[in-house]
């Protein structure tokens, strides 16, 4: 609540006069334009109008900030869920990889030298798999890009 006390400035009232009791009440009922021109408080009324506009802007800014915070919290929640899913997938893949490596080691130890000679070296299979995965990724990327015309 804003109050302004004015000393008697020849306006006819004894003692201090309260010009404004409540800013909200003043803004809710603006005086007619002719009263603004004659009122000794005309500049104050215009200033209060600008203060209300500033308060409105602050309220809008606060609502925008609250909405942005809400969006941020929803995004963070979604990202955390996705990270948890990916961590679980990584854990499962590591377990499967360990199991396959143990099976491979066991099978290689019991295989004959002739069978082992027919297999590619251990590093060559990984290189071939990586090249195949890169080719598949490039094909998928090309399929998702829109076609461009050169006319």
C-alpha cells in the first residue's frame, strides 16, 4: 500500500492530507481526463499509470519464468528417465558381451587347430563389424535427410 502525505499547501485543508490511500483503488477507478488536467495530482496519476504498466510487465515476466521453470523440470525428468533406460541397456549389453566372450573362449579352447585356422583373426571381425555398422548408419542418415533438387 502506497501512501503520500502532503502538508497543507494552500488547498484549504488543515494538517496533512492523504493523497492516495491505496494504489490499486486508484488504478481501478481512473479519474476523467478533464479532472486530470485540473487536478494538482495529474502528474502523480500519470506516474501511477506507468507504475501499473510496469507491475503488469513484472507479473508477465514472472509467469514466463515460472513456465520456463516448469518446462525445464519436465525436460530434466524426461532426460533422467532416458538416462536410466540407457544405463540399463548398457548394463545388459555388457553382461551379454561378457557371456559371449566366455563362450567364445571356451569354444576356441576346445576347437581343433584346423577349425581355428578357418576363423578370421579376433581383431579382423571387430573391424568388419565396425565398418558394417558405419555403413548402416550412413545409409540411415541419408534416408532421413530430405531430397534436394538442383534445378
